[in-house]
């Protein structure tokens, strides 16, 4: 009986291609299902033989671990990202307009409840 091995929802095409290639290189039989026209079905990669499930799962987990480590190595230092206060000091006009827009939208949203 077939088992789902990898969900393709929110997966980039290059990552999905890497998983397909990984399974083909290790001679693991699989097939894919798509989400369909209205995106209500399950887009996934399925393993045909139950005997291959553990091997495929181990291969995919190793690949995901490599991807995670590569991503984390390329992430910027969180201290270099602008904080709210730094943004305010750097560009006070934009910050002021943003604050006014937020208050305006909240006011429009809550206006009907104040009239009651």
C-alpha cells in the first residue's frame, strides 16, 4: 500500500526536484499527486512499496537537515535587522505616515461599533 513521504504544499520547485532526484538515484519507486484545479487535493510524493518507506524517510530527513543548515548559515545576523525604534529614527516621516494609516484603518473598522 502506498504511503505519503513528502507533502508538496508550499514547497519550492527546486526542493521538490531535489527530492524526486534523490528518490530516483536510490531506486525508490514513487508517484506524485497534484492539488488539482481548485487546490483542494493533496499535492504530495508517495512511496509505492512500504519496504522503502524507512529508507526514503531517512534520505529526505538528511536532505532537509542539509537545507536547514545551509539556510541558517546564509541568514543575516538578527542584530543587523532594523528594529522599530531604529526605523523611526532613520525615517521619521515614513514612520509617522504609517502610524497615521494604522490609526485611520482602525478608526474606520471600529466606527460602526461606536455609533451603536
